[in-house]
């Protein structure tokens, strides 16, 4: 009887951790995407904090956008956003994803991700080393 109580307690904690973890989907286009990939490696290891990268938008609860949004990728970004189940959050990582960066005046760039999807958190600045 004591073993089942401990097992239920551990299972409850594991379920709470899975419920409370951030499972992001990355939408990386340029140099900030390289930094996002590096965050998942052994040196930084974001998985130990419960951040598990998902390959499918239907499994994710956050969308991390990197790089400027062009006219060509905007429909794909919108489609990915619509496939993420509620509750969901969007993070614009870096200056390019937030405002378009130095590519904002280009004919191909729309601007920041907030012009396509509702962005909850923006981080301004270049992510490259």
C-alpha cells in the first residue's frame, strides 16, 4: 500500500510538470534560429527547465519566431499559428522578428511578426554572438 501512494505522488508530480512546461515550436528563418538551435544543445540545455521543443504545431503551446517576416513566409506563419491549440503564446525573438530589423525597408519584408499573428512577448536586440 505504501508503494502505490508513493507511485501516485510521483505520477502526480510528473503530470504537473508536463502540464506546466513550455513546449515551443520554433519558426526560424535567419541567424537567430541558429541561437535557438544552440539553446537546445548540451551547453545550455533548456530541456532541464521543462522546455521541450515540439516538431508539430498541434503539440506545441508557444511559437517562437526568429528573423524578418517576408511576404512568402507570412501565410505559413499564420497557418502554424492557427494550428496551435489554446492556450497559446507567441514570442518574437530578436529585432528582425519584432520590427523587421535592418531588412524592414526591403520590398520582400512585411515587418515584425505582430503584423501577422498576435505577439505576446518581444525581445529587441540581435541574438547573434
